[in-house]
């Protein structure tokens, strides 16, 4: 047998073992935890200063990335403790929090049932919750092809919509100087991504896998903030219909009210004057 073939066979054996081990590790973790229904000690509205028996602590703020996990936790009906970080005092850069998220940003999640496992990056948090706490596949389908579709739309948000709209919002609302080129660059790219979503939703109710999933949650929280960059959804009728379907979900509304109430009013610009496109 040629040497190249041997190496390839060896690699494929090692890779399949690694996948099996990884699956096994998750299975063990899942088997060792107790069921959620036994710990309804805390929910989003309580926001106590200790974990109060909740198995998960969410470190968050009222922002598009911060709302993703609270919506998913509400959809799954999981009890969780909420710790809001104070951006004005740069609490997210304090040493204690950097031990939870070395990137010094929200959101982050700590799973107390898994040895205080720390998860950061909102996409990773949604994936973790799906993998560990959605045994029925309601938001994170079980079938491989469907999962791949969900992952594609999750990554579309993490690598595209979030960063582009985030920069558009920064250059419009927060930058110390007005830079037309930067504003146009990020607004145009955000417009393009909204159009991609609109085209995709023309023939379907939800973004991926023929069902409501965590990919809808991830993209929604950004579309929710469209007025922050002076956008309306009038040119994107399919996106608008999806947005309204999302907003009608009770768990979405509850998740948006974490960690502060009235997020819906604020994000729609009803009490905010910094939401017009320059
Ligand atoms: N890619 C990260 C982005 C996190 C992020 O940028 N979070 C913002 C709020 S939406 C934040 O913590 N900003 C405060 C800071 O940058 O110090 C994720 O998806 O979790």
C-alpha cells in the first residue's frame, strides 16, 4: 500500500475516534445532570444576587448579542440567573469577568451543573444550549443535514449581519467623528445582508431546516435593532413578515425584557433620538 494511503487511513481512524470521544463526553455530561424541572428556583424576572439554585447564570446586557441567549433560555423554559454587566463602569473588562470571557464582552454563560463551565460568544452559547438542553430538537434539530443548515444561518449572523450592522451602528451613533465612507460602507453591506434574508424568506417561514430554530433567534435580535441605523423593513416585505412572526412569540418578548424591561419600545426608537440614519 502506498505511504500516502496509509497516512490517510490512519487519519480517518483517528478523526472518527475523536468524534466518537467528543460525542461520548457530551453524552456523559448530559447523563450526569439533573432535570431542569426540579429547579424552578429562579427565572428571568427574579434577578437575584446569588444563583438561587438556578443551574445557569447568564451574564448579559440589553443588546442584540445579549438578547440571543435570554430568548433561547425562555424558549426552552429553563430557569436561569441573570447578572447584568454595567458598561458605563466597564464592568465587562474587570478581571473577575475576564475569567469568564477573556474577550471582555457580553454575553457569557456559566453552567453550574458542568463544573461551572464557561461559554462565551453568543453563537457558541446558543449552540451549547441546543446541544445540552434541547433534547427534543425544538430549536436545534437532531438530524445532521438540518443542523448544517441551521449552522450556516447562525454563522451568517455571527460573521456577517452582526459585525456589519454593529459597525454601522457604531459609525452612526457612537463614533467621535462622522466618517461618511465608513457609514456608507457598513450601511450598504447591512442593506445587502437584509436583502439576502428577504430573498431567502420569500419561500419559507423560518431561516433553516423547515422549522423555527436558534438561527432565527440569532438573526432576529439584529433585525430587531434596525431602527438604530435608521432602517425600516418596508423594502424587505418577507423579512418584515418573519420579524413580525418572531415578535409575536411570547418567549421572544420575554427574552427581550432581560436584563431590562421595555426593550421593545426602546429598540423601535419610541424613546430614543439617536436612531436616524444621518
Ligand atoms: N461576537 C461576540 C460579540 C459580543 C459583543 O460585541 N458584545 C457587545 C454587546 S452586543 C459588548 O459586550 N460590548 C461591550 C464592549 O465591547 O466592551 C458575540 O457574539 O458574543
